[in-house]
C-alpha cells in the first residue's frame, strides 16, 4: 500500500499539492479520527471516542466538512484506514468510504493504520523521538494478544521494518529488547511500556497523542498516493485483519463439523446398505 520509508506528514502533504480535497478517516479503534486535506494543507481535523462508528461516522464527516467549508461533492478522493484493529470498526469505515467513493465517482486509497500512527507519533514528538530507535504502535487484538508494528527511525523518515504482527505482550517486549522504543497507542501500549520498564528497558517513551492526530496522517498518506495515481478498487479493497475474524473461525468450525457429520452419515449409510 505505502512505501517502506515513510516521510513526515508535512512532507507528504507538500508532495500532494496537486490534488484537491481528500477526506481521511480511520475507525480501527474506539477513537474515530478524521481530517480533510487539500492542495498540501490541512483544512480541518478531529478525533472523538465513538460508541458506535456506524451511527456516528456520517454525522462526524458532515461536521468536519462544514468546518472546512467544503461539500461532499467537492471531494477529489478518500483515504481510509484499513487496520489492523477492531473488526467491526474496520468494516464500518471501509464500507462507508467505498460507498461514498462509488457514489461520488472519486478514487479511494487504503492506508495501513499503523503507518499513520507511526507518522503521527514522529510528527507529534519531533526531537524526543531522536532518543528512540524504534516506533512501535500497539493495539488490542483480544484473546490475550496485541497487534504491533515496527518502524525504525532513519534520517529520511520512518522505515517500515515489518508488516503488522499479532503476539502476546511478553513476546512483543522480547522482540524489541535492547532497542530504544517509543510505544504508541492507548491501554495496550501503556501495558507494553510498563512491562518493558519492569524488565529494565532504558530510553523508552510512551505516546497516546498520535491516536488523536492520525486522521491527518491517514489523509496525507492517502493524498500522496492518489496524487501519483495509485488508487484502490472499491470492489477489492479489504481490511488488514492480520488474522481471521471470530466470525470466520466460527464459520469454518461449523463447516468442518458439518462436513465431518456428512462424511460419517455417508459412511454409515454405505455400511448399512452393504449389510442388506
């Protein structure tokens, strides 16, 4: 989706001066983040806790556009966070973005949520990130695990060192042992920071501010892609789940059980026919 070296948000915006209003939105977690950028500038942005993304997202977009003095019909593109994160939140955000793109006839770009969070953390903390060598977004994956991303700090920006991972907090801390780390996120990032501190990590930083400003980074990353003609097909754009959803597990289990039952029934029927 994006290059493995990620620039600061201001540089991304500067490189997308040729494209008009791009709406950025991310509903991967409990805080919805939105922004509107146009011709290299941020026109409006906001973030708020959402009880129901499905119920609140349309009104939040309407409010954002009103603040920017822009109408939906003026959008030149849409950038949407594709996760990892909440399965329900991702489905809501993707469905809304794809439906809007098809209705307006404008392009859509999927942006990995952790890319935006890492860029936001770099932009928020600036000089303080110089004490770290690794930016690590962390989010709750449930089932006793977390989603995590690894981004190395380089002179030219952030180097994406891995695709999103899913693991226990203990294994995450072991994976980044010896590095100066900035953990980014909410509750699970705080737990990772606390566990690393207990294990004697030095030069570690905790940030949750990036969750508030990731909307502009979703929009900036998406606008930069769209300015280069890199749009995604609404028909094939999917969330970055990292692992299958609970529904998929249950569906596969039910299908496996049904297949086993059908095989057993067929075998019994064959045996019974042979004995007649």
